[in-house]
């Protein structure tokens, strides 16, 4: 299949909510890259196709830190490949090997986080969550496997109505699940013992970027003295100083909440704002559950410094790597 058609399908699946979790977004991107790499006929076309794919996906989800971090790893490997100019078969083997290791690491991280997170759940808990997080789902599944009895409140999680999918999947596991409207989360917080949330990214100051509504839930939980846990691999750490000032929060299409016929009835001058994500201040998060353990948001800068071995925090810019690869390819 032609690269542009394949990538267009992936992008459409992201925009149309067929891919919801940021972890699943990365998994599908890696699957697409694997196919494209295997199908490439020359080293130059391989490099151009990989760059095209990564660039197109990042454009629709620029906030997905795991996507950016994994893309950085692949691009750095690709940069070495185009510089050394090995045989095409060898180049494919190197890049496919890198993707395989990233997939393995992601799977291992989720299992580790699920175990750590499940240990924070006790029988009798009433858990509230929002949106579709593959990692949070794994935590709840692991807690069930441990024989714990608990129930879950899941908000409808508009836009996209993730909550309906979460409710369906959890009920199939045998959990007692209650689907609630987003605006009722404060009412039901009085019955809640813990909040678990996923993450799109974790900023250098410990703030968490997650599905819109998560920040409100964390605020309400903070007010009610209910502990808030965020499940996030370190692959979701964003190595920038102030995340919110650097990346524009993406918006859902207007038709998500205001179909054309409805807009015609209420007036064409009505404006819509449908942010997909928002930012949870670190003071509203009790702990971030990572594969390294349970970490206070205030400790995130120190962990990032240890991981990068630099201060101030600075990781290789994805766009700069892509441009440097293109210069090498075009100079040949």
C-alpha cells in the first residue's frame, strides 16, 4: 500500500476517535512504520517515508509526549543509518530492531505500572476515572486479577464519549461500573475513594496533560480530599520547561458537538471551542505512577534530570533531526 494512503488512514483514525489512548496511538504508528520500512525499495525512500509518517502523525497530536519521544529514538537511529549508508536490508534490520525494542519497552512499562497501580487499590474502593487510558485499564484489570472487589465511576468523557467504551470494557471484566455525565463528577466524588487518570504528557514542572475534564476531576478530588493518581510511563515525560507555553492544545472538529443542521438552527455566528486536552496543576496530583515507582509531581524535575543527565532539560528536537536527515538524503 502506498505510504500516503497508509498514513492518511492512520491520521483519520486518530482524528475520528478510532484511536483514543495515546499509548495505542504510538503502537499504531509503530505498526505503520514497520510496514513502511519493510515495503521501502531504496534507502532514500525509506528515510523519506519514515520522516513523512512521523511528521504527519505529530501534526495531529503534537501533545503526545510518548509519540515524540519514541519518534526521536527512531529518527536518531535513522540518522545514523543514512550517514553510514549500509545495504537496504541491513538498514531495515536496524530500524525494525529499534522499533521492536521500543514496543517491548512499552509493554514492559505498562505491566510494571499496572502492578504498582493495582497495589494502590484495596477491596471496597470506589474509583473514579475519566477518558480512555490503556494504562489505567490495565491497572484496574490487574487489581481484579488480584481478587480485589471494587467499583468504578467513569465520566462520559466528551468530546468523543470515551466513557461509554471504558464502561463497556470494564463491565465485561465483571466490574460494577457506573457511567456518569461529566457535569456530575462533583456530585459523585463524595462516594469516591480514589481517582485514577491517564496522561498525554507529564511536564517538567510535574503538571499533567490529559483528556479535557481530567483537570476538573483532579480539582474536585483535591477539594474533597480524595487522592489522585496519574498513571504515566517515563516515555510520556515532556523534556521542556513549561509545556503549556510551547504546544497548542488541539481542538476537536466543531461537528463533534454541533452538527451542521443544528448550527443552522441556533445561528451560524455561534462559535465553538472544543479542546481535547487540558492541564492538571501538580498540586492537584498526589502521585504519578511510573515504571520506576510512585513519584510525587514535585520530584519530576529531578527524575528528568537524572534521565537526561543535563540541566536545564534539553532533548534533541525532532524537527531538527528530520531536517538533518533530509539534508543528507537530498545531497546524495
